[in-house]
């Protein structure tokens, strides 16, 4: 876990101190994508070589739907209940900000 | 992008099933650790260089942060409740819920640091969340208001679901959606490892 936070921290500090130019952003994007695809292929390879996981894919699909529906319901409910409180006072700031951006 | 991600996993599954000898997975560990570090440095650089979004957030004040905070809280509570019904331990269900729709990162993180089976479940859950968001955003915008339409997308409201939010709501809500997605995206790489080790 330390490795995860150290890697993220290096990236955040680097990105904050030297915001990426167009070329740098593209290079960072390629590196991130390459890392991601290596991880995805590896996750797939581990899944494919594990008979127990393969046999449970159907059950996992159902579990995934239940978990995602409950997560979305939780998020929707929380924001719905608080929407009036959040909007109070925010309208003016948003309109002001957008007017400034257009100028 | 989604097609490429699913294609990479399927290619991996076929490799693992037909080609790779079982003992090679141990050798994969070093490669995936390096890949994970590179990927996270890239994710961090992306988050760190988004000064515009953070400046915009400061201008709008703390209240706008309530949106990602409530989306996060609702996601975690919902995932734990759903996980309870399925008999999943709280650390697994909460970490899966903390993916906030970022299926690629949450899936590979959990597969790497916890178990490949839970990683696959995180991947499927969060891809299902993104699909649900695409279906729900237009309907929620009409029935429950623009702000509520931001909530199902989670971390994806700064990229994949943003065009749909922009089309279904208004300019103000689109700004909130960018702040919401950016904040939740910043939380994913921290919350997922913390919760899975609860």
C-alpha cells in the first residue's frame, strides 16, 4: 500500500509543480495507458488461469449488478435529500463565475 | 476506450486459459508492480496538473464539495448494504463501492493488492455503474432535477458521462459535474486500498 501512495504522491507533486504541456500530457497519458493495459491483461490472465473464478463468473455478474444498483441508489438518494441545501447560495456564485469566464 | 479495456481483459483471460503455464503468474508480479507504479504516477500527474478545476472549486466555495461527499457516502453505504445482502465482507463491498465507476483503476488495484476474484467483481460492478449512469442521467435530470443527475456517474462525470450530463442538464450543473468527477477520481486511489485493508 505504501508503494501506491508514494507513486501517487510523486505524480501529484510533479503534476502540480510542473503542469503538463500538451506534449507532456500526451506522454503521461501514454505511460498511464500502457501501465493500465499491462495490469488489465495480467488481471485477465490471472482470471483465465483460475478455474474457480471462471466457474463463478455468472454469479459474479449478478453480484456486480446488485452492488452497482445499491451504490447508485445510495448516491442518488443522498444528493436528492440535500439538493435544496446545496443549491442555496450556489446559484449566484455559478452565474457570476460563468459571466467572468465569458469575459 | 471501454471496448479496448474489455478487449485487454479478454486477451488476458485467453492467455491465462490456453497459453500461460500456471507458474508464470508469480513472474507476472514484478511486471505488474512496475506497471502499477507507472500508472499511478501518471494518474497523480493528471490530478496534480488540473489547476483550473481546483481554482474553480475555490471560487464556488465548500458547498459544491458536498456533491462528491454525498455521492461518495451514498456509494459506500449502498455498496455495504448490497454487499450485506450478498454476504460479502464490509472491506470488500466498501472498496468495490469506492471505485465510484472508475472500473479500470478499481479493478486492477484490488486484483493487485487483495484478490483477483474481488478485483474482477470490482471491475464488473463499476462498469455496470457506468452503464447504469448512462441510462439514468437523462431520466433523473427530467424527474428529480439537474443536480441529482450528476450523482449516478461518480468519478466518470469528469470524462465519459460528462457529455451526456452537459446535454441533459445546464452549464452550471456541468461545472459541478466536472468538480464532482475530479474530486471522486482523486479519492479512488486512496480510498480503495484503505477500505480493502479494513
